[in-house]
C-alpha cells in the first residue's frame, strides 16, 4: 500500500532486463535502433498525455525537477513550492542558490489556499511555481494560478509524480490543458512503469530543458549521459499497454481509494480530506501528529503484513493492478481499523481476532499472487 510504488507487467520486466550496457547517442555506431525506440516512446507519451513534446531521458522524477530548476531559473530566483508538511518536494533550494517561497495550504480542505496563494503571487512574483504534492488527495487550482503567474511571465510546473497514472487514465485533472507550462514527474507510482522520470509540454522551453538534460554525449552534459536504453524501452512498453487498460485501471484506483476511505472512516479512523470526500486520487491519508507517530503506526501494521509509510498514506494503485476491488478494500480497511483501534486503546488483539485478521490477509495475498498483469 505504499503510494510511491507500483508493480510492473511481465512484458515491462522483460524489456527492462535487456541492453543495459549500450549507449543511445549517434556518436556511437549501431545506435539507430535505440534512437528509434526513444522516438517511438516519445510518440506514445505525447499521445497518452495529449501533448506535443516529451522528454523521457531523466532517470528519476527528482532529476526531472532538477532539470526544470536548472534550465528555467537562475541564482536568486524565487521558486514557490508547498511546504514539506503539506507534501511539498523536499529539495534543498539554498544549495542551488534559489529562494524558496512556501505555497499556503488549507489543512481542512487539504488543498492549496487559493486566495492567499494569489496574494503571494502578486507580492513575490516567483519565477517558477511547482504545483503537485506527495500528499495528493485532490486536484490543484491550476487555472487561476497559471493565469496570475503568466501575467508577469512566470512559469508553472506541475509535479504529477504521484498522479501521473490517473492523469494518463483521464481520471484526474489535465494540468497542461488547465494552463500549466510543464507536467513532470516519476513514471513508477500511480503510473505502472519502470523507475524513471518524464517532462511533458506543448513545446514550452523544449530547447532549454534538453540543453540541461544533455540529449547527446560530448555536447555539454549537465544531468544525463546514459539514458539507460532498457528503461526507455520498458517505459514504451508500459505506455503501449496503458493505452489498452489505463482508463479502466485509473478509474478503479479512485474507486478503491474512496471505498477504503469510507471503510476507515466508518471505523472512526481519522482521515484528512473528509470535508471534500476524503480523496480523488490513489491515496488515503490518516491524521497523525508527526512522522514519529506515523512511523510507530507503520511498524505495527507492518507486523501484520500491511505495508505503508510514516506519513500514513494508504495507496491503492498497486493493489488495483493486482486485481483487488471494492470488496477487498473493505476487508483491508476493516483489518487496519481493528489493528489500530487495539493500539490506540493499548490492548492486545484477542487470539481469535488476530487469527481472523491473519486469515483475511492470507486470502488477499493469495489473490495478488494469482494476478495476471
């Protein structure tokens, strides 16, 4: 249930194991096939995300973020990002000689505080704004923010690492359509691809980004030398597969998240986003005082073979890929609730209750092991 992970299909796994030792650049002979694979993967990305340009060379979502910062800002520029407490990316901007501006966050609605944000934009005029979060329950107000930022020539980048599969499956907002200049992120969270990164746009800042990423070796490499051909080929396979099942998968992910949230709430487990319906994404977030408390709860659940993280985010993307649906989400929600309620009351689970939980989890594990991807 880790929200940052997913499971690969056998075809993607097989492709990922090939040609690790080869370069792609035209400087070397015998690379035309790899250049063709790169181009075809770009075309698939453009089709899935309804954009005109894609850069698939970043080796991670982090590298995609760095590429945008280094290519499109300069020292002393202001970059607006959500604070860490709201799931903002924990990048050290001081090390990059950039200035951080915190995006205001409304904990009740679990989303950006738009009115305050527009005031900050007017006062600070950050050169670059990163929308998106690792605590991502609801769509962000991209359109009004982009309108305000574009009035003075700023740039809006949308870090869709967590919701990339939902965007591709057309079950979440389309940030490029709503006015963001760039959509970037990881390719292995709600999107079931190999670990890596992508930057998507409708042609904005294409040259600047490729100069920083280093499209060809020996031409001033900054971030990427070897793009890892097997990763790109595996990403292309994942894109191809997603065209066939992606929309149904993404729809079921959201349904599963809502079902899990409703089950946890009915069992009095405190959740963020309740006033807005708990979630519209692949994750459900439990209220905890801090990461220390979250780590304690995480470890208790792990003892019962329920894997989550110290932010107490419950993810449904991987479980959905493994074939689990609403009925299983209710079972999982009930198991989590029984375990946590016993912890809150400082009570050990009765042997018969513990056996029932273990039997249910055994049954769910058996279901996932028989999944056909």
